[in-house]
C-alpha cells in the first residue's frame, strides 16, 4: 500500500501539500462534478451525473461496492484561485437534508477554508 502520509510528512509548504492531494485524487470524479454542478452535491446526485462517463461509472461502482454512502461534496472558493473540494459522510442519507442544512454546512466549510487561506498568506 502506498504510504502517502510519509510523503506528506516531508512537505513544509501548504500549497505543495494541497497540490499533492489534488494530483492523487484525479481518479475521483466527484470534485469535478461538484465544481461543475455544485457547489453542494449529494452523492446520489453525483452518481446520476456521472452516468455515461465510463471512468466515473467505474469509480462509483467500486465505491458503492465498498459501502460508500451518505456523502456530500462541497466546493469552496478562496482568494487567488485557492479553490478546494470538501466531502463529508453523514449517518443518514443527506438527500433528505433541507437546503438550509446543507447551506449551513457549506458556510462552515467556506469560513474554515477562507481562514486557512488567510493563514497561508
């Protein structure tokens, strides 16, 4: 198994760490779909939006088989194109969450992301 933690532990630059994570998550179509259709995307909707894309369908088939469920993707935007993708898993299906609940979670993640960007500066 690839020891990504050891690779990350050697890094001292926040932006390099984020780039490393991004480069190693390119097989996951959910961030792309979230930025394209979000900024909040429930996992079930992501699966539907990935239909017709063989790479996305294969990814979702593998994740569903592995028991992945109840996820939501969130796109967050920061200064100087420091945009990021966050995902969270919930105990119950987030498709039943109200828009207000999802917006509140999104606002929390956005505030955290903006503070991280501020600290990086």
